[in-house]
């Protein structure tokens, strides 16, 4: 399609359709749910959401694998991560030959969480593992969104928000393109935010601090949650400690932007 001198690629239509579908599904479920909410048992709504979540994960995992097998993936960044995780599974600590200036991936990103993917490569050493993990991670990140909405707005509106999340175009775009380790932080940060709002410090720590091992960018989000613990929950020591730990992950990010 050409608008004047602007040429729209074919993928524009795909994401426009997904966005429209998300709006229509969310608006439809919201309208009928609010109008007939007394007819929607909470268990049925839960089953509908978790069923849609399972369908989302399965569909996009299969599509991601098919895309890779059709040679539509790239060395940057899937090839890099595949090599790093394979080397980790063979005892070669973050070794890579695909970076321009580094022979160790930690010189580029503080992605210690990739170590936990190495056992998967003991079982099946293939990049399909990585591309299939992305929809799993992004799908799980929607669970706390649904929980919070269900608690605050009721089952039917929560289902509408949950379905709209699963069809949210930027999120679909993220999982449609190769593999990026920051996606693994999405469920951890989502659960961390949920337990921050609930005021549960122990469960917050279980999810927030492992997120710092995924990539340096997660530190800023964790630091913001620490500010909420200080200002919103009045938990000064927990909040201050969280801010310090979150920002401690950022110096590498600053150095990279300067070099």
C-alpha cells in the first residue's frame, strides 16, 4: 500500500488487524460482561482466561518455531543467544564469537539468567527452545494483570482486560521477532509489581530480585518499585534497599551508552 510517498510494508496489515481484534474482543467482553455479569460464574471466567492463555502460548510458540525453521530468523540476536546458551551448557562461561568487540557476552549485557537456560540445552540443544520460551514468558506476565483486574473490577471486566493483553500489538511484536533475553524478565517484573500493590514483601522479593539477573534494564523498573514501597507502602528500609539494588545494575548500561 502506498500513501503518497509512504510505503506501508505487508506486516502493517497484520499488526493493524491484531490491534483491531484486541479492541473488539476487549470491548465486546467488557460490554457483555458488565451487562450479564450475574450470569458469568467466576470459575467459568477463570477457565476462559487460562484457556485463552494456553491457546496464546501454544499458537505463538508453534509460529515462532516454524518461522525459525523457515530460515526467517537472524544471527542478531537469536544466533548470539543460541551460541551463548549452548556454550554455557558445555561449560564455556558466556563465550561468544558473534559480538564485534567482546569474546564474553557479559561484556555486552549483564544477562546472568541465561545460565538457567543451559540445562534445557542439555536436553535439546536447539534455538527452537529460545523462540518457544518467549510466548511462555509474555503469557505468564499477563496472569498478575488478570488477577489484579479481577480483584478490582470483577470477573468479566478482568477477562476483557486479560484477552486484550494477549492480543496487544506491541507485545505480539516482541515475541514475533527472534529471541531477546529481556522478555524473560516480563513475568518476574509483572508478579513483582502485583505483590508490591498487595504489600507482600516476601513474594515481591522472590520475583523482583531474580529479575535483576536477566538484564541490566530490569534494574530501573525494580528501582521504581522500590520507590513505591517507600512512598506508597511506607516501607522505608525495604524500598531504599530495593532502589539501591536496582540502580546498582545500571552502571554497565551507562558505560555502554558512553562507549
